């Protein structure tokens, strides 16, 4: 196949491009040229600004891709520009969305009020009723001010002349993850903390996760299988496990921490989410229709992630997130 990737040089995208290259597809990657993370030499680079996609239409017409993969459509405007640019050129677009479209995310973060939503959520589960979930945290002019994957999905789906596949991704971890998802616990293990404190409700909270190579595999399947046309898929690990289990997995993968995980009563630790609301997804649809399965185990994926984070430690730590003095005071109050 002839595939054009918008983005594809950073975290998840680089793994997608690598897997597609291994399958022998003809690959074009459109990006700014700022990163070439693990990009195979066999691919073709097109350097440019995605916000000026229309200026490259003639070049895209020459390539005439079978599928366009958009790794980073953040706003409705992003999606409309991609859809308009490739209409009449590409046969299909695959767009990366997120689990944050669901009502569960609104309930979890407090962005929306209402009753707890039952999980795991399937693709026809209720979506948020309020738009722009991060607008309160950003000024107008910042791309995240207008971020909303619900509008992104609608923009792609509404163009009947360019069929779309939507992939709703989980929390993704792995080498090169700039969100350093296991790090809040790994850092404490590295620092040889004798214990890690977990709020009793956070300990039982469950969310959707995925290791980057497995998530990339799901994206590749959606690109290369025409069955995915005009479909929406959740992507997530089949196993839903609690935050307590997640910390145990991290400890086992790290292998050098002999401390204790201590569950503390609600109210002693700061909790910024509603832990009564899980954020788990059902990935049955993509497994049944496209044959998706994990190609890397949970354990191996975490080992790879931690190995990378040990070599590339997070350098902009928020000191308030690692207030060991406060944690010691809480611990002392518990054991008295």
C-alpha cells in the first residue's frame, strides 16, 4: 500500500511507521523535520507545516496515497483541513482519537457532573455532553484551548467523499513517552522510598492502558485492513487492572525496590480525579473484526518503558508531586 502519515516521527507514530516499513509498504511521512525518532531510512520525507496542508496538495496528488494516517488531529479545524485537502486524492483516512471523548472522562475529571457511568465502555457508549475539556487550563491561542476529539471525529466522519476510520486510544506508555506515565511511582522506587502511599479509592481505580508497540500494531491493522473503513474502534489492553496492581507491575519490572505499598484512608492524600469513575474500555470490536492482539506482554512492555525512563529521567519534576516530607508525616500519623 501507499501510505501517507501526518506526523509519525515522535512517540506512537514512530512505532507505526516502523511496523509499516517492516511490512514493505510505500511510506511518506509529512512532518516539520524537528525529530526523526527511530524512522527507517526507506521512507520518504515531506517537510512542511500541517496547518498549511493545502499548499502541498499538488505533491499529495502526485503521491496519491491509498490511506492517510493523521496522528495528531487536535481540533475540529485540524480535521476539516485534512479532510478537505485529501478529498479526491486518498481513498481513506485513519484518524487518532482518544478515550477522552467518552462521558466517563467527563465524570472522572469533574468536567461534567452526573452519576457514575458503567464501564468498560464500548464504541457506542455515551460521549461527553460538554465540549473543550481542557479549555479552562489554557489561554485562547493555545492549540489545547480548542482541543476536542469529539469535534475531530465528527469532522472526519461527516465527509462522505473521504471514508474514515477512527481509533480511540488509551493511556499509552513506552519508550519516548513524554508523559512518563509510570514515573510517579518509579521515581519513588529509584529514590528508595520505604513505602508508597496510595489513597484507598485510587488503589481500586481502573483505567485503560496500552503499551506503545501494541497500540501501534492496532493502528497498522486499521490502516491495512479495508474492513476498518467507516468504523470506530477502541484500543486498549484486554486486562483491566487497578492502580494498586499497576504499581505492583512497575515494581516487578523495575526489580530493585523492596518497599511497601500502603493504602491510606480517603482524604489524607490529594486526589484530583473522581476515583469512583473508572475509565476502562472494551476492545472486543477491534479484536473480533481486525484480529488485534497484544504483540508485547504487559510485563515486557513495562520493562521496556522503565529501561528507557531510567536512562532518560524526567527533568522538569514538580516538587509538590514528590513531597516526601509530607508523605512521612502522613505515614507517621497512620502508624501511631
